[in-house]
C-alpha cells in the first residue's frame, strides 16, 4: 500500500464524501415530499394521527419501526462519512508535513556534503599548516577554536540529520496507519448503506402488501414523521429548560425535605411538588415526572411522548435519568431514537444547585424511587 495519496485521489475522496452527504439530504427531502405531498400545520397533523383506528395504528407501528431503523442507518452513514472526511484531512496534513521535513532533510544533507567536500579538499595537513603558521599565541588559539567549531558544527549537523531521518520514519508510519484506518472506514461505510437500502426495500414491500390502502398509510406515516421531527426539536428545548430551572435554584433545600441522622442526611422529593415547580417556571409544553416503585416515568402529554427508566448517580452529586424504554403515540421507540431525544443533553438533577444553602461537601449515597416520591441519602465529606 502506498504511504501517500495523490492530490487527485484526495480530491476525489472528498468529492465522494460531499456528494454522499448531499445525496442523502436530497433523498430525504424527496422522500419527504413524495410521502407528504404538502406539509400540513402541526395541529392538523396531530388531529389526524389521534383519529386513526387501532388497526391502522398496528400497521403504522410496523412502518414507523422501519423508519426509525432507516434513520439510524442514515445517522451511522453520516457518522462514518464524517470520520472518513477527517481522516482525509489528517492524511493530507501528514503528507504536507512529511514533504516539508523531507525538504529540510535534503537541504541539511546538501550542506553536509559541501562541508565534507571542503574538508576533503583541504585535508588534515592544511589544518595543521594553519596552526603551525600562527605568528603568535593569540592567532594559534583562535585557529584551534575555529577548527573545533567546524568539527563541532559537522557533528551537530550529523545529529540533526539523524533526528530528521527518525522523524520522517515515524511520520511515514503514522501516515501508513491512517491510510489503513481510512480503507477500513470505507469498508465499514458499505454496511449501513447496504442495510438502509434493504430496509427501504422492506418498507416499500410492506406498503405494496397493503394494496389499495398504500396511499392512506403513506399519509399516516408522513404525518407521524412530521410530528416526530417536531417532537425531537421540542424535547431538546424541554431538556434545556429543565437544566435552566434546576440551575436557577428553583428547587430549594426545603423542597428536598432534608433531615439529619447519625450517618448523614436523608431527603425526599415529592412528585407533586416537583411537577408544580417545573410547570411554574417553564414556558414550554408540560413535562411531567411520575415517581413509581423502582421506576421513573416522564411524559410530554402535548407531544404524546412517554419515557421510563431510573435515576443513576452521576459525578457523585447529581442524578441522571437513564431512559430504557419509550413510546411515541403509543408506538415503541427504538433505543437510537430515544438517544436522539437527548442528543443535546440529559435530564440531570444537580444537587449542588439545589443545596446551595448547605455549606458542607457531600456525595449522594443512594437513590430510591417509590410511588409519588424520590428518596435519597447524602453522605457528608469532611
């Protein structure tokens, strides 16, 4: 394998990546327009989805699951394409660095050649004649220093050349590794593209099997995708709003119902209080928390989103909601789709923000969810 890629090949690869991204974007747009026909207002779309029958919902669930899987493959395709683009840039930079180092090495080598040629022509006898012809001690010492500097500079030049040679060797090895990774990434990219094409074919086959109802379900699916895109955007805003509300200290130490014991502090956050605080300080659609036995459920009623999971301790002083299941319009969400909801950040209960009145350091020791209440224990750190 060549240790470098030609400029033309790099340009072609970059063009391929950019073309792939543009193609994916155009494909999504065309698929959207083909399915949607025309974009309806969100409220109208929501009403249409709420009016479908249970039988229609079952069919739509299958189609929506396939859509989520297709979107996952598209995200994977974009991720790998981004990795390839970064590698191409890295390879180009390494090639440029190697080129400059090679030029520097060649230049130093040329200087050394000239010095050695001059040394060879003059010969050791010439240097001895120079020393012996010194008329006084000062000239003699100066001559010795000149010869010493000359031999020292030759030694330094040789050392520099050796160092440059090793640097070039290392950079070429790094370049070789990057090229190998690049080739592997290109192979890796083929799989999500293949799987996406397979899923699209499967979805199309399933639509064909619906015969005369294909147009109806295409419209249902289009409406659902419109709502899902809108809901993802809104949910990211809700996460940011939640972080702001917690960060501004709206949930106080008093709301935590803290009590002191021999081994630390106990506390409890009541579901009703928690939801009231969120509602009071939010300007977005309602985000409801339901504390259940060993389970946390959050709900966005306006967007028909329901998620459930558990709180896990994060960085010893915060609780992060770890979502394990979810649904949208009562249709199961794939794990990758759930992660898309939290791509801008997670729902985090930062106890440092909520206990600003407490002047001691602490760590969260335990957290337990019960019906209507979230209980926890805090251990002081002295």
